């Protein structure tokens, strides 16, 4: 159930360049399309090149930026562009825009949210079908202000009353982002929802405290404690009790019935010969000393027989043959006297 961001090696899908890590080389993106890694699959140099190509074609930085958002499934907002345009150069426009769109207020949004806000997502297919589920809390159109009437009742009940409408919007976006990072197979329970609620609130408090110039050290420590609690494996008391009350012999019997050990491969049996060595020279020798006949005795006898040296026997009358054997050289020829 841990929240993880993959940062291993990656290859840009546009230029094919391999990087040892994603961080620093690929733009961060919290949109649902890239939820698995948290990064765009296109490296930063390629993003700048693509933006430059669109800019040269249309000659309008704003239109080129929107087309990049359409291409990369990023959230497009003209107000974000206006705030970035004041600080960025033409060359760094797209990079700065991506950083700005990853703000807590827009985390998890994609180009579909842009089209939904403009009423254009299903325009070419006719009226929007009833089966399309839109986010519970959405930002108002340009020029309108968000009110509590725009906030669903269940959202207010989940977070508690007393917050401004904009805060409910930020909280819901953070909650969707965290649940997306946990994966679809993660099971939501009361404890997890409580931790996610506290983490989202704490993050917003930290951002506001930083904006006001206040110290955030204590709040950051509290946030880290909440994240550690969320990443700890959840224990099931019923399962733990069943495991503790089951005798060890029962577990062995279940293992033998369900997953018996296979026969060992011949190539893996006593590869270094240590088993045969112990059976021969330890048990076999002890059996020989105690005059016990068992399966180890033939092993010991055969091993000793290979090491035994037998001298030739000569008759007492055959002294000439004995002398001949003693003084002959290695080729069988008698030495000179």
C-alpha cells in the first residue's frame, strides 16, 4: 500500500536516449496517463524540441503551448500560461509551464479536464452521455467564483465543515493524487482514508505556511510520520490469531500435502562428494572398528582396498629371482654388476 515513485533507468520514447534515472531528465507529471511512473515518457530536450517545432509552425507561443498540452495529455489553463509567460523566455516556456501545472491545485488533471471545462470533450460526438462520471469537485469557468453550493454534500462530510470552497477543491485533488499513487489494487479502509485525509490537510497547511514565511519544520516532521504510518503493512488480527493458534505440525502436514518437495536432480546430488566421504571414512570406519556389518562397510572396504599396497611373495629357494627383481632397472633390464 506504499506510495512509490519509480526513479529507475528509462529510455526516451521519442529520441531513444537511455538515462540512468528519470529524475532530472524527464519532466514530472501527475496526470492519470503517467500515474505509474510520475514522469513523462519524453525527456526534457525532446519536450523543448517539440515545443520549438510547434512554435515555428504557428508563430504563437500560447497556441504552441496548448498544442503541447494536447499532445502530451497535460492540463491546459490560460491563467497558468499568463503567469508563466511573465517569467519565462520563449525557450523555457514549456518547461516552466509543466512545472507550474504540477502545482497542488492542478495535480492529477489532464487535457480531458480542459475539454470538460470548455464543454468540448464530447461535442463532436453529440450530447454528453449520462454515464460519463465527472470529478465531484471541478473548478469554475473563468470569471466565476467557487461557492459552497458547488461542493457536493459528501465531500463536505468527508473533510468536515468550515473550509472555504477553494480548500475543498485542493483537498479533493490531493486525495485523488494519493489514491492514484497507491495503485488500483490497494484496498481502501477506514484507517487508510483517515491517514490520507490528514496527509492532504497537512500538505496544504505546509504550503500556506511557507507562503506566509512561517517555519514548517514541525509540520514536515508530522507529515513524515503520517507517510510512515501509511506505508506500514496493515495487520489482520484474525489472520494473525489463526496463524498463532495452528500447531507447527499442522503447517508441515499442509506443506507436504500441497507443495511437496520434488526429487533432487541427479546433477545436484552430492556434487562435491562430501556425503560419500563422511559415510565411508566416518561411519564406515566406525562400523569396521566395532565389527558391525552395514551398508557402509562395503564402501569402506572398497576405499581401503584401493589404497592397500601388496608386496610380491617369493619362495625361499628362489633367491636368484629375488635378486633379479631388486637390481633390475625401470626398463626391466638387469643392472651391471
